[in-house]
């Protein structure tokens, strides 16, 4: 399992958190995701053999949010 933290543009509301976490948790290969509201970061634990970091970033982008960086 891999762990990544994605820095996003400002997450502006609690419903944004629910939207992002819900979509990521439904994605095959993602074991856990957590949006940190006050820092606009998303922590994701995922299976690299099933889903790539780029696919996760693309999923976030499709939801209408921009990933600025990843660690």
C-alpha cells in the first residue's frame, strides 16, 4: 500500500469534503481517504497495483478541484 498527500486549491465547504472522500472511497484500489479541510489536503492510502497516483489526481480534477502538488 502507498500513502500520498495531495495539496489542493482551497476546499471551501464541508460538502466538498464529503464529495471528494465519497468519490475516492468508491474507487477500486483506494483503501482510505481523508480530506483535511483547514489545510486543503487529501490523504490517500491506495494499492499501487490497482490504481495510480495519476488516476487519483484525475479523479479529483473531474470533481472540479485542482491538485497543486503531491508528497
